[in-house]
C-alpha cells in the first residue's frame, strides 16, 4: 500500500489528478450550460443550445468512461428539457400559422 507522502510527491499521480480535475471541470461546465439553456428558453434558441451542450457532455463522459466523472444526470435533464422546448416552439408557431389563415383554402 502506498503512503500518502508518496502520492503527494509523485509527479505522475499529480499530473493525472490535474488532468482529471480539468476534465471534470469541462464536463461540469457543459452539463451546467445544458441545464441553464434548457431553463432559459430564449425563444427556442436556448433549447437548441441545451440539447447541444447536453450531448457534448454525454460525449465527453462516453469518451472518458473509465473515469468516474459526474454530470450525466444534468446533461440528460438539459437534453430532455431542451427537446420539450423545441417541441413547444414548433407547436407554438404551428398554432400561430394555423390561426393566421395561412393554411386555409
């Protein structure tokens, strides 16, 4: 068993930990952006960004599956709300267009 002193002074272990923390920060940012944009609908554009950042986060998690990174739940939440936002956007504009008489004979 390694002592804590060895881990603290092992440059390779410190470098690996720094890479992990940097990657976790990137994943967390993407997941947080997915949630924020899914809540801030912004006329449908926020929903599109939420879906993009959610899938970006899931892709980072997939590529680095061996690491115990966090953020999957937030990414999925952002994607689901983003999809709901896009559906709402489409339904809204279909309703507006159908009530405007554009589709009537």
